[in-house]
């Protein structure tokens, strides 16, 4: 599966679910069930590669501003949600996390920023299709620590200085 098809599945599922992360995960599973096992594995490989790519201190800081605090597990789920927002938002956020202030039309910390189920969609679809677990994806091991310079996530002054647009829009 190519990147264009991967993002098409993400985008059409998000539209079908009206932006609801749990509904988007279900819609992704439905779409993946129409494919063969190799294509589902390809989808999983694309998802995991992007999920690993987003394991960065600066994105964790942006997530902290948006969600008013993010644990390790919550940051894992935030990265799934970020992928679920589509290529434009994901790539823009990876390039410059503070750009999320312009890339996100809305953000509600009570309902947005969490999409654990989306991260498992390919695993669910593969098991339903084949009755077996998804095979190894052949990707490098993820880093143990986020990439980049660590931020003091509990210091509002640090976050406001590093993410001025996000801070003004969502916390100011």
C-alpha cells in the first residue's frame, strides 16, 4: 500500500465518522476489511512509521498545551489522533508543532487528542480477516526517548515561549 492510499483511508474514515476518533477507528477497520491481508499490513506499516516519527519532544509539548497535560500513554494516543487528522495536519505539525494553532479548525480537550482505537485498527482488521495476529512490520525499533531537546512540560512559561501561537489560541 502506498502513502496516498493510506492517507485516503484515514481521510475518508474521518469524514464518515464526522471527526469522532472512535468512529474513525471503526470506519478504518471497515475499509481495511475490504482489502487483503498484505494491504492491511501495509496500512499498519504506514501508521506505525508515522506514529514513531511523531515521538518528539516538541510534539509532546504541543500536545501538553492542547490537552492541558499529557502522560506517556496519553501522548501515545495523541499521536494516533494526530495521524487521524490527515496528511496536511500531521505533516504540518511534524514540521512545526506550533503551527497546530492554524492547522486545527477546533480543538476540544474533552473529545479531541485521543485516538487509541485508531492505533489498533489494522491489528483488529488483520485478525478479523485472517484469524491471526498482524505479522512483524519490519520497522526499526522505536526510540526509547522522544527525539529532540527535552522540554519542561510542567513549566507554563517554557511552553508559552516555545508554542506562542498554540498558547495564545488555546490557553491564553
